C-alpha cells in the first residue's frame, strides 16, 4: 500500500502492527494478538478521522493516488465483450485514450476513457493519461459510430489535462478538444460520464458534455490543476493548497454548483483501499444513469443536454 503525505502517521501504526505479526510468525510461542488488535483499532480510528473532512488539496492527492482503479480496471471488471477500437483514421492511435464497443449488464454501449497506466512502462506508453489530438479525434470517431447505431456512450475521466507538447499543438490540440466537446453535445444517444480520478482542464471537459455527470467522492474536476493555477496567479506553485481551495474542484462543491449531477461514495480511505467496492459502485451508478435516460427521444436528449449546460452558473448569478 502506498501512503500519501498526510497518511504518514497511519503508515507508522499499520507498519508496527505488521511488524508484530511478522515477529509472531517467526516465533511460534509469541502471542501478539491483543497488541496487534489494539494497533488495528487505532489505525481504523485514525483512517476514519483523516477521511472525515478532507481538504480540497488532500482530495487532489487522493484523486491522483497511483493505486486507485483506472479506466482499464473498470472496463475489465464491469464490461463484457469489450472490443477495443484504435486510431483516429488520420494520424495515429493514442494509447492515453481507451475506447471500444462493450456490454454493460448485457446491453451494448460504447465506452471511452483516459488510461494513466499502472507501472512505469505502461504510464510512459499511456503518456500518464494526457491525450494528444489523435486521442480526441479517436473519441469523436467512436461517438459518431455510437450515434449512427443508436448505442449509448459512457465516458470515464481520469487525466491531469490534455498533453501540452509542441507536437500536439502543431496537430491542433485545441481544435480537437473543441470538436470532441461539440460532438458530446450533438449526439442523439444517451451519454453518461464518471470522473474516476482527476478531471483536469479541457482534456476532461472534452468527454463531459453529458446528460448525467457523476464523480467519485474523492475525485476532482477543474479548469486547471492547483499547481498550474498557483503558478499563474501567485507565480508560486507551492501555493497549490490555496489554489485548490479557490478552484472549488471537489465533488461536493461541484454538486452544490450544479456542475455535476451525483456523487458516488467511496470505501473508507478512498477507492485505492477498496478497489472492488469502488468499481462495483461505479457500475451500479452507470446502470442507473442509463436506465433513467432509456426511452428519451433523440431530439429531447440533445435539447435537454443543451439546456443543462446553458443553465450552469445561473444559480450563482441570481444570488
């Protein structure tokens, strides 16, 4: 288990409990049951206290945790008959974006998502979930296909942001993101989104022009990363904690603001401590969101989606 910075006291207690058990395994007559149980209880209480009221910056850290389930994990667990589709039919295939046809509860869907990778080699191959223009153009192609065949679309968001490299800019990064966002608003089939980790900048918005948007409890969704915001506003990336507070990037804040529609509860300690339970919760929420949209006409889906995004911010303006 990888511990975050604010979890270091917890790491010490759990480490001591494991040391006691390791000593007992080596010495047959040694009984450490009571001592280990006391440490376990202390650790459980501390974990509950740590996660009871996380600050926005700590939520950012949890959302970025390397052990959280990624898009590939959700696809392999929740979907059957997944058939990956590759390439943008123009330049290349972008491995930061996974997409393809699948079945959710035996119903056909098109699933698209950011994949960060799980180890050094896969993270480099996936570019840490930062898509290039060809990734967004692949997503546009898959959404077009789903629209043509009347198949609902599911998007799973987990990215620090779109790749900002020179090559990506030369190949039209901004235009690709804009067209992907536009395509979300144009398709006449149900489109549902879950932010499973980081929802960073236009790289996330490009997949989130949806009928229903859900966020995992400790995920984040913002126009810019706290570090990037701090660098621009204060010329100091170390002010990321203040930036995280100001950005209102938590699921709880965004639900109040009307930017997202629902929050999916995570296991105590975050999705990284209960991967199977977190994945199952996302699967249940996806099925529920799609069932609520079932039977809605193409015309109404497009019109309602448009109204939804035009209405965002109206509460704050009225206040």
